[in-house]
């Protein structure tokens, strides 16, 4: 199973690609899709969409996992993240890739054992779980890898539960 994990944002959209092989999760790719701050929103979203289509064509994921929208104090940034999420879901939908959303707490719990883990703890656990020689950077890429790990570890159980239901 290959999972494309996404940490959405209009300035920085993190991506991480992992595969489940012989009971282990391994990293295939990771990074950030960056868009210029002064660029019009529609161009930023088009850039994100185009790069995601390339990643999907390159890795042919079986599933896409995306971080849920977090409504913090800043409604404006939440709206921008929501628009980036929509573009991600569109790219997956166009290729008929099943999508799953996870809250930040679910992701941190799945990777670190605590839904209150900080950014450094997430990076360190992603490094350990994927046997990486260095901390995954930047943090958006580490977060996206964490999303992918969360799904890769939950999907077999969810499939088994669905088969018995």
C-alpha cells in the first residue's frame, strides 16, 4: 500500500509518501509545495493542484490522507487552508484515489502516542518510525509524513473491521 500524506496550506503544502512493506512503513518521498506570498490565490491553488497531479502520477498512491482543518483563532488562515484542502481533494478525486482525513490530535497520537506532542516530537518520531538518518525538514514535510504514517497504520485495521461488519 502506498499512501500520500498531505499537510495543506496555501503558502506551504507538505507532502509525504510512504509504503507499507512486509509490516513496516518506509518513506518514498517528502517535501513541500511552496507558492509565492505575493501571487494571486488562484495561481497559488493552481500550482498546488499541478504539483499534486505530478506526485500522484509519479507515486500512484492507493490512498491519500490529509490533515483536517483546524479552526484556531485565525479564521482567515483557516479559510485559506480549507481552499488548499479542496484543491488536494480535487486532485485525488480526479484520479479516483480514496481520501481519509485525520485531526491533528489523531495524527500526533498515532505517531507519538500523545495528541499533545509538539513539532519537534513529531519530527523525531517520524525519523525513528521511518528509519531516516536525519530529522525530516521542514516541519510541513514531517507533518505530511506523519499523516501518511497515521493512515498506513490505521488502514489495515479499518479494512479488517469493515470486512467483519
